[in-house]
């Protein structure tokens, strides 16, 4: 990964120690974008943190987002003057924050940004994600211009899904990098 930097974008409440993002951070030295408030996430604040991280990054950049982190990528890309610094994004389990049953903590993320992303993207969805119906997830991916990968019954594609180090996800990240014009070398597990 000498020539490539990966920013990890966790979702609401951050990613715990058994989450694939945390494992990737430890194993590969990927950089987690820290947010000031993981419990009451405000879209503008999160976008500012991502903007700062992108500006500090060196060389080609990939985003590996989970859950609300996917919505962050879309919102940031629609407003940033620096989206060209990103070669691609892996968008895992994008939530439907416009659902009636979403907690008030996430209301600042409405309406969802559904604009086409200006870089290569791959959306990974599950048929039994409790935070986004399959048809809705597919529609979001189409709007973003992201290639869709369906994992079947994988829940919210998080630690509770039993993915461990999630080697398949790392291969999907490699695929996004290639689609973005990069030739990454990611160490095997």
C-alpha cells in the first residue's frame, strides 16, 4: 500500500474493535476519519472532517465507508472542490436515513444526497440489512453511479455479520482501486 492511502469512514456510533474497518485499520494502517460526535452526527460537521482528511492525504486516495459513512461520501462529493483527489469509494451497507423509523440523531442527514459520484464506486448491499430495504439500496447505488454487489443475507455488513477480517471486502476495495485507474498492492491476510 506504499502508493495508496485509504480513508476509513465509519457510520453512526463509529466501528467497534471487531468491525472489519477496525481490523483493516490495524492490519493495513488505513486511516480512520475521526468525528467529533459519533452519537449525534451532523452532516456538515462530518463533511468538514472528511474534507480536512482528504486535504491532508498524500497521493491517490480511496474511501472505504460503512453505513452512514456512505451517506457522508455522497454529501461530501456533491459539495467539495477536492473530489478529484479520490480515485474511488467502497460503499458498504448504505442506510436509508429517510425511513420513518430512523432515530432523531440522523435527521440532519435528510434528504439523502443521491447525486452521481465523480469517481469510481462500488456499493455492497445485503438482502436483510435492517437499515435499508434491498430495492432502496439498489436505487441509491444506481443514483450514485456505483457498481452494485449483493452479498445475500449479511445483515448490516458489520461485526455482527461475522465477517472477521473480511477478505472479500478487501478484494472489492482492490477492484474499486483498479476501476479508479490505480494498481494497488494490498498485502494478503
